[in-house]
C-alpha cells in the first residue's frame, strides 16, 4: 500500500485518530463515518486510488454511493497510519483476504489497541472464525479480539436508519468498551460473551441468504420462503450446538435478526447472488460481476467441512454449494430439498437442553457449554451530530 491523504482535517485533530478501520468497502466506510461523527478516524484503503478518490471527493462513491463522509475521516492506503490508532482497530476486509491484510497491518498495530472483527465468514482450510484469523495473523491473544455482528446492512446505517447489532467477546469488559465507543442513538449495540455463536451466525446466515434469493427469484411464495428461513435457522443452530455455542445466540440479533435482514433485503449481496443463480448465471461470471463481496459463496465449503467435523447435516448449505460449484440447477436444488424425508422438527431439542444445563463453563469459542444466557445490555444513547 502506498500513502494516500486526508479529507480536510482540522488542525485540532491532526495529532492522530485513536480509532482506525481497515477496509474501505461499504461496511468499513459506513463504520468510519459512524466513528467520525464523534471523533476522527483513519480509514485504511486497499489501494492508493481508492484513498485518493475519497480525499478528492469526500465520498466512497464506488462502495457507498451518495453518502458524504465527515471531514474527520482520514483516508489513506498506508498501513503505517495504524500506529496512531492506540485504542481500537476495526477490520472490515473480505474474509478471503483477511489473513493477508492483517499480516500487513501487524507491524503497525499499537500494543494497546483492541481489535474488532466486523467480517462474517469462515476461513477455507483452517475453518477458523474471523476473530481467530485476526488473532493468529496479528500475533495477539484471541481474547484481545471482539466481533460485531447482526442485521447491519451498510447503506441503511449510512443513511442514519435505526439498526441494532451485538458485540461479542469472551471478555465482556472488552465488548462493553467497544459498545461505549461505537454505539449511537440509531445504532444500538448489545453485548454477548458467546463469540463462537455470534461469529457462526454471521457466517452461516449468508449461505442461507443465497438460497433465499433463489426462492424469491423462482416465485416460491412467502410460505416457501418462511419454511426455508426456519429450517435454515435450525441448520445454523444445529451446527452451533455441536460446536459448543449458546443456542439462544441463534435466536438473537446475530442469528435470527441478521437472517431476516439478509434473506429479505434487495440490499443483500448474498440474496442477490441467489437471485442471479436462479436466473441461470454462473458463479464464475457472478464472482467478477457482483458489486462487493457475497461472503456466503466463500463460506459455504468451510461451513460444510465444519459440519463434517462435528457430524452435523447442513442440507441447505449442501445444495447451495452444488449450485455454486457443481453446476446443479437451482430449481433442481430446491426440488431436492423439498423431497427430503420428513423428520421430527424438534429432533435437536435434547442438545439444546443439555447445553442449557446449569454448571457448564462459559461458551467462549473453545467448544464449551455455557452457564447463562447471553447478557444483552442497552448501550445508552450517544450524541448524533
């Protein structure tokens, strides 16, 4: 990365922002805008060209069209700018490139900086969650990394529409500090110590959203889509239980909340991918043509490998994988899902009860159970300028 520039920073704040966002996609730019309403923020872009355009126009028109950025957004392509971010560094890069980007940032990360992942996915090969990838690539304890997830369609938040999300960390004090930093009156944040469950929700719901887009494109109706979403949530929860997550996390903002938003919105890239697949376009073409990143396509094989590790069935994910990478028609995939043998809807209930038994250790992402339900806390309003 080469050096970029700044967007009209007043001299009073040129001593350096204490918060940085790495990744200038729609979500990264939106979060930089959110932070900049209260304090200056560094936005580290992938390319000098992107940084220069933001500097020149005060906008990231390619990823977040029509949205003005505050003057306190410092756009640059130089990772050395991260040295000033002594409080918080937010990683908002695509999951497939996250390890490489964090490794490049590593020499410039302040020892005092807390790290936050807003990336939703699983790493191919290692099957690591994004917070684990960041910790490994940055050479820091995983307990130093939190994750933010939930129904957070970037363009809506950038337009100041109300939204809620959850910040997860094994250390609730870390999650609380991040909530205090990022929460706004129209961006309400909760905390949850089940970072394993929160990150699995964020990764798996994108796969279900691809199927939901296909269902919409083929005109299966509201009943058909409701059935898909419900069984998709059951599929997500089943894997979460097997991995040691709190099943109640999947009924919260990171699970059901994000699933509803991603599967129902035309703003969702994963939903759009499903629509395009149902219309006969191939992933080989769509990967280059879609704006932004449809993370579900990069997650589905890792999700299936994780399911194999725990002996769990993911029938919806399996059909999405076949549509993406094996050339199976979307119509045939959905027909095969409908043709599956009926089963007990509450077949996983025993696993839920076992995980809810008192005395288990807290679910911290190490395949453990948990002692209590996730602790959600209202963030309290912050000034919105």
